[in-house]
C-alpha cells in the first residue's frame, strides 16, 4: 500500500512516515507544492495525506489537479486551520476525510486504513485475522463463522485496533476516536474501559484468541 | 452624578433667572424715574400757575378792599390754591401730601404736589399755595409690576420656544452623533459613518470620534487575528509533540513508570490542545465566521445530542422534559456547540447517581443538576474564569456558551436554588 504524505513540517512528516511504515505502508514524502504536484501526476497512491497550507501553493489546488487528472487516489486532508469552509470545500473537491491538527498517529493510521478499505473492491473489504472475519461495509463480525453482535462503539473500537495492528495505542487516542470532539469535555477516560472490556469479552466468548493486549494499564495493542 | 438635566435646559435656566432678576430690578427703577418725572412736571406746572397768578394779582393794581375781595373769591373758586397774608416773604417750598379729596366720588386718598410761593401786594406779603393732583405711588407701582410680569411671561415663552427651535436645528448634529456612538458595537466591526457637518466643532467632534472608533476597531481586530493566528501556529508544534509521544510508546523497552509519565504528558497535551481549539473557536465566532442561520427545532436537536452522549453518560440519569416546542433561528454549528458545552458542563459536575434535568420551554432551556455550593456567577462566563485544580476543563466552555448566546441575542444566566445549579438560556421570544 502506497501513501503519499504532503506536509511541509518535516518533523511531523517524519513521525507520520515512521508510524505508517510500521503498519506496512510504503510512504513517500512531498514537502512543497511543486513536489506534490510532480508526484501525484506521475504515480498512483492508495492514500494521500494532504496538508492544506503548503509553501508554493494551496493544498486545495492539488485536490483540483487530482480531479482534473481523473485520479482515484484516496485523500485525507490534514489541516491546522480546522475551518469549516476548508473542510466542506475539501470534501466537495473529492477528499475522503478531514483530520485537524493536532492528532494522534493512531487516529491517522485508522483513517488511512478505512479510506483505503472503503476504496477497495468488495473482497478487500473483508478482513481476515485467523478465526476473526470482519465485513467492513456490512459491519458484520464473525468468529469461526459465527456472528458476534457488537454495539456501534465496540465495532468502531475493533476497526480502530485492527487499523493500528501491532501498535500501542494510548488511552487518550482511543477516547478521542470514540467520542470525537466530546473527548474535550470529558475529564475521565474511564468510559473506554467499559467498551474495551465488553469487546474483549464478546470476542473471547465467541472463541477468538486474545489479540487485544493491555499494556501497563495505560495503552492497548492489537497483536496478531 | 446627582441631578441630571439636558444640555439645552442649562442656558434656558440661566437666561430665565437672569431676565427675572433684571425685570425685578427694573420695577423700582421705573417707579422712581416715572415718579420723579411726574413730580418735576407738576412742580413746573405749579410754578407756571403761581407766576401767572402772582403777576395778574399785581397787575390788578386795586385797593386793599378790592384786593381782599378778589383773594377771597379766588380762594373760593380755586380749591387747590390758597392766597393768604403772611408776616414776611420767604423762599419758595414744595410739599407732597396724601389727602382725602372731597370731590372724589369714591372717597379715597389722593396725592397732591404743592408749591408754596410768596408775593408782596400793596406792601403786604402773601403766601400763594398751588396744588396739583399726582398719580399715587402705589398705583404706579402696581401698573409697572403688572406690565413687568406680562413681559416676563412673554420672555419666558419666547425662550422656551426659541430653545426648542435651536435644539432642533443647531444641536441636531450633536444628538445624531450621540445616537451613532450609542449604537456603536466593537464586535460588529462596523465603522460609524457621520454625516458631514458645516459647524467646525461638530465636525471636529465627529472626526475625533471616528478616529477613536477606528483605532479601537483595528486594535480589536488585530487582537482577534492574533488569537486566531497564534492558535493556528500552535496546532503544528502540538501535532509534532503528539506524534512523537505516539511513537515513543511504541518502544518495547519502555518501563511501566515511563509509560505512566507518557500517559500523563498525553493528558496534559490533550488539555493544551483543547484550550487551543476552544480559543480558536472563540476567535472564529468573534470573527463572524458562523453567520449562516437556519430554523432549528430545539427538542429534536437535543434528542440527537443526547443520543450521541448516551455512550458516555450511561451511568448518569438524565431527565429530558419538553414542556413546549421551541423553534429558533440560529447557526446550526454554534447551537450544537452551545448545547454540548452546556450539557457536558452539567454532566461533568453531576455525581453518578444524581439526576440531571433538562427542561425545554417555548422560549427557554433550563439545564440543572444537584450541587453543594453556589458558583461565582460573575466569573463563571469569563475566559479561564472558573479554571482551578479541581476543574480540569479548558476553562472556556461556558465563555463559548456566552459568546454564542451573545451572537444570537440570547441570554444565559446561572442560579443556585435548593442546592441545584441551573443554567437558563432565554431565547428571543420575538
């Protein structure tokens, strides 16, 4: 899977590359407008991470260029502005998702995962992890062919873990993923425990191996 | 401050007082002058009569008997004159008396001015008294006072009328300027346009005020821009720190202690991010970036929000009562943010088993929860006004609520009764 990171802040870009590379994505980097333009016209990417404020031009023009070239690359806008207009115009121009800075790398990875899956053909939309099968579009989870009924939050959580396979995810990243902006308002992330606990229990009751590990009581890791 | 009067009433009062004093002083002055003229003229008249009488008596050139008869006849026919023999000639003198006049029908007192002069006829000195009726002093003074009061009333009416006219024309630009200043609102970002004026002072006043306003507006604008820019600039370094922490926890050699440190750093970092996000939101609201309005049904909006919240607040009891449907004209995004902040604020301070009440009326929304002591209302809606070690929120949630209410012309208020905190949003019923 190829990911293009268009970001002028090199430290941030390097961290993104480092995290995503560990997820078996092949990452390329473009740090200004002309570089980005050159890369998108020459290659095909599964997902493009696009910072809107670039030296040499506006990120939205890159979206327009992609549209003009009739490219099918998935695009996630990454912006420091968190401006509603940017979000709306970006999504109208064909971006798949919008992520405001600052963000957790695990959140980024989960978004990349779902953008790529969403754009893939039907068979790639079914994740097979040993005895566990997840049908993404139908939102169906099966263990050894038996359906496990999950709540909406538990399903989101499972996909989040799978999208960050082999990575340690902090509690605050999970809280933000589950509650969105509401995480800002919550002092305690205790509500996560309940969701994680329920998910773990449902999976193991169905006979699924314990892939989800709790680390030092502060983070989680989906290991397979 | 004391007693306040309108600018234009001040000169009116002064003018009125001044003209009253002048007119009051004029009463004795007029009286004295008129009386003096009267007396002077009467004296002259008496003098003329006396001189003529004296000359005629001397010219008669009659003997003593004839003379006495003539004098007696004269005294009888002319009541206000009297000729009588005296011992010696003296200097002329005048007198002024009030006397009952026998010829006056109403029998009142009359005032007389008299002249006593002397003449020698046939070597016998005689005194000659000539009198004339003068206008009585009190009658003069009454007449003068009456006229003065009349003129004073005319002046007063004139002053008031003139004052009204002047205020309408001359001071109109001033009152116009005053209206403009009253209507001026810093956050509207609108410079007041003053009409050009032909009066130098008003033009200078308008120019100075316009300069002041522009200065204020640009300072305010710069401040807002600064907040927005600063928040933007902070997002990227925050993202770098966040991503570095995310990478750090991937390290297998991390100990439990280090992991705890990272998680604590993560929490502090989330708090910084959320403060920054909220500051940015406030700056955006102030910069009028949420202008689009639409009709919103409050009860359905609240239901949707409560459903979203349900995952996070399942342990808490929420009673949502709709007493009446409530439809408002508002910005949808801002309304959601306001409701979220209000609800989360209440949820945060509600114990697990306590009940949270949400009541919706046609013109207001009340969110209340149990509490132990009243909060400080003045500080509650200020930025960072309520932050403390005990409240780990961003310290901006309620000021965002207030800002959003201000934008929509709604009123947010807090009160603490029967050990319950309640926040009320009063929507514009109009």
